[in-house]
């Protein structure tokens, strides 16, 4: 028996939290890009369709990077047209103007650039300094915004809380790059805990500093990895500061191919379970979401790391 049918989790709202959270689903892109084996395009397309059927409204579809760097997403030109009819937002990553051209040619209406708060990761991920990467993104963002209000631009910022080469990342360094991304025209920023070392106090301190620097909380999303089991605690800290956009990956898929200490993303099912208990609306059907992750886990040949998926699918079996 599925526990939500018994009225669980019990809804007990807490003060000071958003009434609704928009989940930015990254499983099909951030989740699958780190797989050792390449997932067939048809399976990826079905995965996205099933995710759309759960009530998720934003599903990151793929990345228009050079296939040499992320071979698992080399099929972007085939995949995007196979799902572009879905009535959901399907943002894609674009590393440069060439990637933007490829995305716009297929009708993409949401793109994302991906910066770093640290020099070491900027070098490993983009082979550039932090400032050189920002300079590369300026024409990308400008051209995307020149398309009009139809195209939204997200700025991902990696290593906001810690770096595997440099250690702790000072809050002012993160604020500087966030401010630069916002000033160049990004509509939204996603604060990435790429190696999962953040704790709630650090999250609160960063969000406070960003607010003091004039970054509106409405423009912020959070992207936590669960390396040390802190992703949900960190998410709650962000919600308490007014953040209402949370990145998550169905079944807890994902990591980062350029940061070997990065483990899985926050599982969407675990996030939905917590938000349901807090009385926060997501519009997501948890049962359908669990079934989708169980289906994908079977294709990947391993069980989902999501605790909620394991608990509910075990009970259903």
C-alpha cells in the first residue's frame, strides 16, 4: 500500500515558508550526463514525457555542449524535437554562442549558462578563468534576451559553498559572480552546492549576503547535492529565506563529470515528500513520479538512491 493513500505524510505547515515551490527538474540533463553508459535517445524522450505526466512544469531537457565533453548528451538535436510538443518548459544548457545557435534553431525558449564561483572549477569545467567565462557568456545572454520575453535565461553558478581543490568558498566571491550574471541579463540564478558540502547556516549566510547586495530572492533557485546528507536541510534553510525555486533530480540521479567528489542531486521524490508534509504546493503527483523513477532505474540497471522511491516502491511491491 502506498503511504500517501493513508494520508501520510501528515501535513503540518510551518510559518514563514512559500505557499508554492516550483521544482526545476534536472534528472534528464544533470542526472543522465554523468552516466557511464549512454542512455538511448528514445529512453530519454520517454523519461521526459513521463516526468511531464507527473505535473512537473520545468524539465531541463539536455545540453548543447560539444559531444566530446559530454558524450552522454550528444543527441541533443535528436532529443529536443522529440519532446518539444510537451506543454512544459524545457530549458537547455548552452556553453557558448554556437550552443545557443543550435538551441534556438530547434525552438528552445529557455537556455542556461553555467559559471563557477572558483578559479579551479572554471578551469576544469570551461578551461577559462572566472572572468573569462563571464566574458564568454555576455554575448550569449545578450543574444538570447534579444529574442524577446519568449526566451528566459538561467545562470548556473557552481561551487557556491565549497570546492574540491580550493576548499571553502568565501561568500563575497559568490556574491560577485551572482551579481555579474544578473547584471548581464540572466532572469534567474541557480546556486549550486556542486560537491554537497553546504550546511544550513552557510546557506542562510549566502542568501542574506545576496539580498544585501541587491539580488532579489525571487530570482534565486538552489541546487543541492546530497553528498553528506544535507540537501533537504539546506533546502529548508533556503525556503525560510524566501526561495521558492528548487532544483531536484528524479530518483536522485546525477553528479558532475568535472568534479569527481560530487554525488547525486537532491531526489525530487524526497523533496516532494518534505514539501507535502509542510503543506507546500508543488503540483506534482508523487505516485507517478516514483513510478517514473522506478522505470528509469530499471533501464539503468540499478535501484534509485532516493529514500522515498525505495520506501514507496517497496511497499507497492
